[in-house]
C-alpha cells in the first residue's frame, strides 16, 4: 500500500503544474472514484477500513477537495457558523470545543466569530456567515436583536441556541435555567445564617444569562422574606479587575454583606483576590460563591464554591442536534440540563 502511494506521488510530481484529482486518490488507494466520493461527501456510508485507506492516500498525495464543487454537488457547504459573545471567557471555550469536535467527526467545519456582547455587531457577523453559505448557525443565549432574528427567519436555515432556558425560545435551545441555581445558592447562604447577601452580577444589558442569574438571587431573597437592598447589587464586566472593584464597593459599605454571590467565576476569583489583598478572610469574614465551575476553581486556595455548568455536554448535544437535522432531517428538540451547586471551601456561617 505504502509503495503504491509513493509511486503515485512520484508520478504526480512529474506533472508540471499538475493538479491532484479524485481519480488520482482512487488509483493510489486502490478503490473506485465513486468510493472516494462517498468517503468525502458521505463518510457514514463507507466502512472505517476504507476511510482509513482513502485518508492515508489523501494525506500522502496532498489532495485538497474542492469545497465549491462539493457544495454544488450536495447543495451543502458542510460548514456551521457560531457567534460567541466573547473569547475571553473559558466557559464558552469548553462548549465550543465539544461542538467543533463533534462536527469535525462528521466532516463538518466550524466558523467562529465574536459579537463582544454587541447586538448590532452580532447581526453584521450573522449576515457575513450567511453570505458564506453556512448550513447552520449557533447562537449563545436567547437575547438577540430583532434584525438578527429576522435574518434567521428569512434564511430558513438550521439555527440553534445554547446556554439559555429552552422553555421560552424562538429557536431550539440546548441549555439550562440560569436563575434556579442562583436561587439555590442564595438558599444555601441563608441556611448558613447569612442575612446580608450581596451580588456582583454580570452586565445584564443584552445578556439573558446575566439577567436570569440576578433574578434568581432576588427570588431566593424574596422567598426567604428578606428585604432587597439595591445597594448590595452591582453589575460588572466579566473580568478579574471588575470582580476586585465590585468587592471593594460592597465591602466598604456602612453595613457590608457577609456573603457575595458572583455572576460568574471570573468575578468571584477577582473578589477573592481583592479580599486576600486586604487580609479579609474567605470564608470566615465573607463567603463567596461563583458560577460556571471553571477548571481552575477547584485548585484555588480556598477552593471556590460555585455552580457547575455542563459546558462540554451542552456543546456536544448541540452539535449532535444540528447534525441530526442536516443529515437525517431529525427535528431539533430543546433540552434543559442541570446546573448544580458545588459546595467547596468559600462558604461558612457568618461570624
């Protein structure tokens, strides 16, 4: 097999300006051109051993399939577009990595762009992805501008959202209830005896996840019959420095909170860094809870109590749903996954 491929490479290299074709791959792999075509366009219809033989020949010869020809023949681009709010938050990376890997396993390519939490920019990016002929679109959350929804509706292409609450979605959504876990976190703090509970929330404008998490905290306080002190609720950008700034604003109040729930782990880490810089003990002096369960949080000292968001599972399920529709015309069904509170070392009863 290797000798045959090498001889084919030598034959092809003797062609001045020659272009490798599907016929060359078939000859090198010892299969028909129809088999090569199926392996490239419908890999599920070809046995694994044949796919490996054809892939080996392609890698050795250096064949690059024509995307335009493939798209014309199949009426598909075999690409999926995703618009992320940001690349700065590792939690989105976990979802998108699982999403991409699952697509790649089925010979689909992922195109990623970023909105930077700007609805107008998101609409522009969506239009560009549509112009590139993507077969499907992935959005994060369910808070999007009307022009974005209109583009999706007019394009009639496959669209899916992740990270939102699927019960009120304009398009199918693989996500979780962002509010309930935040409510459970508040209930945990109240059970420990905390009466002054503050929140460093994410910026809620154009962000349904941040809104829901803040709503969950307020709901938890109201259900316990506790007064809502607006001074204990501040919104910050999802960066460490903002977490430090938010902690300072809360802790310097005349009657500071004994516990702080943060809109994500990045804010929580910033809050802990600032507490440590001021020799304020966590959790003895102030309890802190995060949200997302970034991998680093379990290695912190103290380890961060947080809410576990099933990011990789969300990405994998979203990709499988998209592929099911594109390949088998299986309708996409919304799914709500669990995001549970993980008790670690940053919460304890107040002094």
